[in-house]
C-alpha cells in the first residue's frame, strides 16, 4: 500500500472480530500490547439471587484503539483475534461519537440490563429444567410463589404448565434496542 492510503488512518478506534467465544481473551491480549487500548463492552443481568455472568454487548466483536500504521500486524495476529473489520482492505474507523456513547452507557465496560417482568401474552423460552429450550406463552402470573403459567406444546398439544420464573428467559431492556425485545 502506498503512503497516501495511510494518511486517512489516524490513531482511533477500530472494530475487531474475535474468534468464537474468545472476546475476553482477545481483548486482554490486545490490551497488553504497547500503545494499544481494548474495550469490550459487556452486559450483566442482575437477578434476585445473583447476577448472571457478563456477556459481550456485541457477541463476537470488540473495539481497539491503535495506530494501524504501527500496530496493524500485531493487532491482527493477536491471540483470539479473527480479523479487523475492513472496507476495501482498509480498517473501518469507528466514529468517536459512537465510542463516547458506549463509554457513557458503560464507563467500566459493564452494563446492567434489568429483566423486565413477565406479562400475560409474553413469548418466553425455558433456559433450565425439564422444558429447557422449549418456547411458550405466559398465560398467568402467580406472583406470590414467583412462578408463571406457560402454555407449551407438549406431544403435539397445547398444555399449561406452572414453572418457576428463574427457569425462564426474561425479556430484557437492551440498551441498543428500540423498545421491546
């Protein structure tokens, strides 16, 4: 590449694709490089009993601030990095206002996404227990016991089952969504 192509590349933020389920490792590896900063925004869902493990806000992706002229090769071949997001072979610069917005909603890199309570008619998915993976519709809330009645299809017919709320995936107020999930 000629020097002219590099003049548009300033030290700034770039989006990187991590290898599957290696966002944390890739961000740590990148963060250990001299003059390179990594930012992996993550989410947690606080629950009554304990918070869920932190998950990437953008699964498979994270951000790094570096000078591509100096560090492109080291960043590209860092452990856990699949590639640097590019357009026409040039790394795509993430606009500063996007990074500022991400930092404002998650200054420490962790963003709490509260669960929204279930409502009758909500589509839910069982995440644990006998019905794990099954999808159904909430038909009744039994708030005194923190349970809900869900209509599941069992053996080809609709069956109402009372299930503990903790076994269901809640809709969440994701900061990047526009309203409901």
